């Protein structure tokens, strides 16, 4: 082999080794970072860019929703962590740390093979795109930002409960644990409501095609303690919707009511509990009958209730003007009855972990004899006796038998407590010091809590076989 070929081969091998060493050196130092930055800056100088500004506020002074989406998206980019400097903020939870883009800081992103830049300047985000890429990527890139930011919001969303006080909304975190697995209602009814809610969420275009507001309204009616409030919480958790609880006793007049309604946001439940109480005692509120009707389906409600579910609760529809409950104001009527044997078995499963028991047959016979109680009353009896399912079921049997004799509910609870042996070692959290002889007093206290929200319990109720009406 000629000598010059050998020398050429050695030179090439040496160059390769040298390049490998340089590459390894650059990789382990800041030199490669500096080199990459120079290349990117030269590339930026060569090409013409088009800029798009996303301000925090719209021209009318309201929040720009696109700004919020861009902020979520940009702060989620990995390049934020790799940047020279980044702002750190505490999150909603005490141990959460949030990274955020700083002023005049440049963050680069890649989409469909094109490089773009984001810069935060004076409460605005500025998007820089090469002019040659604008037509190809701008629209799909903004759609990409919308999709990613929506996913981020859903993953990190904390539901809120809003309560009106002195004409303003006050919010707290909504932590109600109720869901459709824990609420005790007939399975068919539960599935119908879940299906109705899912169809509503997917029907924006359909509602608008019909010229209707994208809103759904429900009336939950039935005796106190039948689970209406827990059902509302289950709906909120199922849809991940915030809850606006309107307390009409805290509202001065119709103008104040309209202002509160205007301040509600989409993807929320508008809740008015015990509506029959406000109707029968309307002199105690500043809301007129016409103001209430306008709240339910007036032009203002039609203008600001898109993507909202309105829920009213009542103890009874008896004596309520039909115009208040007509279709268009109330879409779906759901009746919540007193406890029957099927509901009782659901309560026993939830509270006691019991699906079958030798006492179930006796309980069923008592229900068939016409005795009944509210699910809340039976649930409380099971709760205080949860350490012994047999004792809990016996206390329910005693209370149901007392109910069959026509005694008052408070008497039923007291009698069942006195007839049941005191737990040998049971506290409210299932352990600790025994209650000893305090059970009757605790029963009366628990029942007092149940009665706090009762209002004009109806003497007769319509026990429809179909509990859902449209």
C-alpha cells in the first residue's frame, strides 16, 4: 500500500478523534450552549419575522382569554426550565412551586418543524414567527396552544364554591366528596341523569343551531334529608363545574340579583336551594315575582348563562304556580322520595359495607308495611353505630317500627338510641374513648342538625313511579 494512503488514513482518523474530543468537551461545558445561542441568533438575523402581540386585557378592559391560555402554555414549556433565569411563585397548594416567564425573557418553541419565539413585554406576550412559516403554522399553532392549555386547566383545576354576601361573591374551595357512586338513588335514574349531563356538555353547536341558550335547568324536589344537596355536589364533581350558591335572603333587590348573575362564569352550576321557602316568604327578600321569573329565563339570563346548569330545590311542588315550573324555565323535574328498601340497601352498603344481612328480610317487611324515613335519618343511625352492623340495623328497625306507629321523628331517633346498647368503644372517627351513656344526647344533636334546613315539610307527596319528569 502506498505510503501516502497510509498517511492520509491516519490524518483522517486523527481528525475524527479530535472532533470527538471537541464534541465531548463542548457537551460537558457551557461552550455548546453558547455556540447554539450564536447559531440561533444568526439565523434570527438572517430571516424576516412577523410579530403578534397578545395583551393581558382587551380593549374594553376585560381579561383577554387568549392571554391566559398563552400564559399556561408558555410556562409549561421545557425551555422555561432551561432558560437563563425564571420567576418562581408559590402555587395554590403550600408545597407547589410554579415557574413563570420573566419580563423581556425569550423562550423558543418548535412546531411542525418551525422555530418560534415568545417574549413577555409589559403585561403582554409577543409571538415571533418567521414570515416564510406564518401561513403554514400560525392557525394550527394557536389551536395547539388552545388544546394544551385546556388540558393543563383540567388537570390543575380546583373547584370553587361561590357564596353571595353583601352583594358580592365570596369563594372557598369546593371539597364536597359526593359523587354518583356514593349518592343513593335508583340506578336507572342515576344513569339517565349522567347521560343527560354528558349530552349537554357535547351539545353547544346543537343548542346554538336551534337559537337556544346553551343551558340546562333541573328541579330537585322532595322531603328534607332525601339527598338533593349531595346530588348537586355529585353533578359538580362529575362535570368539574364550579358552584354559585344563590342565597336570596342576602340579596337586596332585583338589580343586585342581576349583577350577581352577570358575574358568574361558564362551566358552573347556578344553585338556588329551598326555592319554595323564598316564594312563600317573599316579603323577607327584596326580589319580586317578576324579578324571580327574569332570573330564571329573562333576557339577562339568556345573555350570560351559556355553558351553565341551573338547579333549584324544593320540598314540594304543591301550591307552586305552574308558570314558575313550566318547560323553558325548568327542563327536568327529579323527585327525591323518602327511603325505600332499595335505597336502604344502598345506604347499608355505603355506611356499613354490608350487601347482605340476616336482618334485611325484616327491614323489607317493615318497608312493605308502609313505614319509611328519610335517607339522612337512616344514614345517621348507621353512622353512629357503624362499629357494629347488626346493632346499626336493629336501630333502624326500631326507628322504622316507631315511624309505623305514627310517632315523631325526634321520638323515633331517641327511642331507637335508648333501645340499642351503647357501643363498647366507638367515637365519631371509629376509635378512642367509648361514648358510654351519651348516645341519646348525640342522637338529639344529630337530628337537630338535620332539621336546620327543613322548611314547610309537605303533608302529602306525589310518589311517582317515574321519578324524572321532562
